[in-house]
């Protein structure tokens, strides 16, 4: 029932995560010889990471639910 509200609550987290990624990348990239990225590129990296990690969390949560329910 509250799934839509959880999605809306994650939106600011996405933008903050992108900002933090951009700032940290700017600190570490010159030290390892990589070019700096701008905010749009940081958003692209962040959404890619979220799309990979979110299903893993969903499977982990579902498995925990399955174990608690049927034991």
C-alpha cells in the first residue's frame, strides 16, 4: 500500500547520492589518473548502480520473508 510513498522518498536520496559520488570522484580521480565527471555523469553512474543493487536487495528481503514464514 505504501510502495508509492517509498519510491517518492527515494527520489531525494538519488540526487544526494549523485552529488556525493561526483564530489568523491573529484577527490580520488586525479590521484588514480581518471578524468573528473560532472553531475549528469554521476547521475548516470548512480542510476546504473541502483538498477544493479536494487534487485539484489529485493531477493535478499524476499528470501528472509520466505524463511520466517515457513519455519
